């Protein structure tokens, strides 16, 4: 499976931890649907990184993912980017 999405430039704090958490949570709900799980994780992460990038400054704190501000996306991920079988 593969999901293509645009690259957002920069370095952001917490991406690995949040990706792992989302992956485990969605796998628990959809254990037999890896493409759906991947879509939910990638789409959520994309919005989190995009929102963080839009408000990013030069401090480490400003590069931390905007989790609280993105509660809506975490609970209900968009379906912008789709998984494609390779």
C-alpha cells in the first residue's frame, strides 16, 4: 500500500509519538483493514503538521504539534489522501 501527499517542509516535535498512537488506536478499531488505518493516520498527521507549520516560529515549543487545536481532526480524520495498492 502507498499514500502520496505533498511534503510540508520543516521539522516538528512529536510526529513519531503521535503517528504510533494513531496507528495503534486505529488498528484496534479496524484490525483487518490496513489501507483504512493508513489513510486515517496519514490524513490526521498531514493536518496536524500543516496546522503546526502555519503557526511555526523559531522556538522548539512552536514546533510542537497542535494537538489540542486539532482535536476535531484526531476524532474524525479527513479522507483527502487515499491508499493505493502497489
